[in-house]
């Protein structure tokens, strides 16, 4: 069953094979191209994600470093202000139990100065503290953005911090007393004794809102994949964009600390790293493969959808085009089969198709029409040849029937002429001699003669009528010397002259009127023109139209011997471009014109023989 389907739809159909091959090539090419494109898109998206993430880390690093730098600038400004620095040193060393009034006076002065010099210059600050080493209260809030909000600093942590002189603390959340507090990150620096810098009097602590860190890379937010973090050199979390790792140890700390690379590929994610050696913190960007693949999947689905639609449209258009061309080729094949079977009636191709198939179809159509025309011409020519042969045989039979032993009649006429001379009947003797000459010419078996001989025959014929009618008949010959050597059909002109004598002029009338017959011969364009004109009464218009119509009748009968016979002989020998024409007006006579092909005797004989051979 499958084999039959393949045989019917593929094996025997060239255009179906072409369509299948073309489709396979297109699909294979598209699949390879799409694989290459999607692979490049995946690579590009990874690079792009890493690039954007790196820009975020650089921006975050710059912002966070600026806050630490600001802290150093604030402290340097305090140190440069000796009076204020002295007030801070005294405040850090005085106990509230010793002199309450002095303590409050120093606190008010320090608070006012710090608020003016630090908080007013940076809107990101949320809290400012002074840690009084070995004094009570140890932790003194200088500025709180939200009043009556508990502070987050653990005094014991600060005590340990001073003992270890650790430079970079972790975020507050890892040491907070109050879980409901907002996430903040802290910068600090030590306040030392002006007289002994090795002695730490306290710590200036400044808290910043973590949300302000997010603002530093907000312009990249829509391009960021995954999570952004800031870690200490020990791996503690200072800032976490996702808030997942606060109060926890970062799980990839060992990997980050153990690698010098800025990009680390893990099983499920990519780590982008930016290390700040000056202040000892690490910016980390997590790029989960899941997020990357999600974007890649979205793009790939769009590519696959567009590709599938485009491929379907291409194959559909190819199929339609293939079906159209296949139908046109099948039409050509059907036409060729018709021609092979002898059927030449095939429809012409559409005129608006100018491509190769249209040219082939038009050539097949033209070929069929030419073959048909050639066959028709050969068929008509064969009919004409057979008709000519039939007419010749009929004429030969008619001549044989008419001759009735012409030699016997010729000898008899000669005996009568001699008898007339014996009785002195010279006129009768002359007429018998002329009749004998005419008869002798008629029985010759020549089919073509020179025009000179045909004209002489007509002159002898007219001589008989001149003897009979005397001066009442006048014959005028106006023949160009150029046409006399040309050939013509034997006895072609004599029937026309005879018709003019019998039907054109009025010889039997008892009148002194001179009847004239003019015979002209000349060359006109590519024709040999022979004219026989008379001055008779002419032919009525209705009769003339009837005669002209009868001249076009291709069939002759024995009763149609005169002008119709002459016209038919002309067409049979010379073709349809040559003919006998009649012109007449009542009262102005009649002119019969023969349009012939100007051929020499030899050329005409060869032409007649070639027609006879077919």
C-alpha cells in the first residue's frame, strides 16, 4: 500500500520529487541555522547577564566604598576641629554619675555638632551612635531617624569589636536585639585619645538604610538576574538584595575565598565577584541558570514560533507554486499526447505567462497549428491534384468524343476546299482553309504555347468572322513586345474572344454600326495582363454580379465551357492569386481581364509538369 502511494505521489511525479527535496533542504538548513542561533543567543545572554551583573557590582562597590570614605572624611573633620574633638574625648571619658550637668552639656554639644556635620550631609544615614569604652551608658544614640525606635547595636558586640580592633563589621541584622527592625548596614571608625593614639576612647558608629544600596543599581534592575550581595572577607553577609542570607552564613563563602577568578560557574548558578582590597569587602552577584534559561526559553519559543510559521508559509507557497507549475507541465504533456495521437485541436496557453513554461506551451501550441496547417494544405493540394487529373481525363475524353477521327475530318475539309476552288468559290475556299488551320492547331497535343502563337490563333479565328461580316467587324491588337515570348495555356484567350463575338457585340443586327474587339497584352506589377474589350451594349448589373459569383464556383460542368472554364483553368495552373475578371457598364461595352503569372514557355511547362507530378 505504501509502495503504491509512493509510486503514485513521488516516483512518477518530477515536481513532487523537487518539492520534497527542496523541503528537506529548507528544513535541514533552518534546523541547523536555528540551532546555531539559539546557541549563540544562549551564549550572548550569559555574557550579557554577567556584564550587567558586573556593572551592578561595580556600581554597588563604588557606592559602598563612598560611604566608608565618607565615614573617614567625617572623622577627619572631627579631628581637625580640635575644640570639638576635645569635647568628644571628654564626653567619651566622663561618667554620667560623676557630674550629671557636665555630662548633659557635653552630650548636647556633641549631638548638635555631629548632627550638623554628618547627618545633614548624607540623607542615607539612619542612626549615629557613640560607643563609650568602659563607661556607662556604653552606647549613646546621637541621632535616630525614627524616634522612640529601639537601636540595634549589641553592646557586648561593640566591646569585643574594640578589643579585637576589627576594621569592618557585619550588618546589624546579624547582631540585632530586635527582629522587627529594618535591615541596615554599618560603618564605623575608632576615636582615639588625642594625647595617646594607641588608646581607643570609643567608636563612632553610623547606620545606613540597606534600601539605599539597592537604589545605587536601580537603573540596571530590569537587566539583573539573580541576587546581589556584599560580604566581609570572612564571609559574613553585609547586604543581601534578596534578604535570604541575613543572619546566616553564605553557603559559597569557601568557593569565593578559595578562588581568584572573577566568574565562578557552579552547578546551578554563576557567581560574579568584585573584590575591594582597600576596605576588605566582596561584592557578589548570583546568576541562577534557571533565570537565564527562562529568558533563553522565552526567546527560543519566539524564534521557534516565528520559524515554524515562516517555514510553513515557505513550504505552502512552494507547494502552491509547485502545484501550479506541475499543472502547466501536465497540460503540455496532454497536448503532446494529443498531437502524437493525431489530434491537433489543443487550447492555446494563457497570454499572460511569459516564463519558460509559458514559452514551451506556446511553442507546442504553435507547432500543433503548423502541423495542422501543413496537413490541411497537403490534403487540399492532394484534392486539387486529383481534381486536376480528373478534369484532364474528362477533357481528354471529351476531346476524343469531339474529334471523331480528326484526320478524317481534316482530309474531308481539304476535298471540299478543292471543290470550291474548281467552281471559283474563292471566299468559301478561304474560309475552309482557315477552319482547317484552326482544326489543325486544335488537335495538337500541346498544353502550353507561346503567347505569340495563341494570338495568331485568335487572329485566324477572327479572320473567319471578318470574311463573314466585312467592315462591320473591326479587330484591334495592342500587344507589348515584351510579352510575346512568354508562355500561356493553349486556347486560353480564344474562348474569351469567342464569348465577346457571340455575347458582347451585335453582329447580327442590320446596321452600319462598326463592332470593335480590342485585344491587349502587357505587364503590370508582377502580372501578365491579357484584355479582351468590346463596344457592345454591356451586361446588366444583376447579371454581372451573378456571373462574378459563378466565377468563384470551383466546380465545372459540361455546360460551363466559356469564361468559367477559362477561369478554372487559370486557377488550376497558376493558383488562386490569378483569375479572370469581368468589368462592364450598360451601354459602354464589356472588358474581360486575365491576370496570369509572367512565365517563359519553359518555366510554364516545368510548372505544369510539377503540378501534374504532385
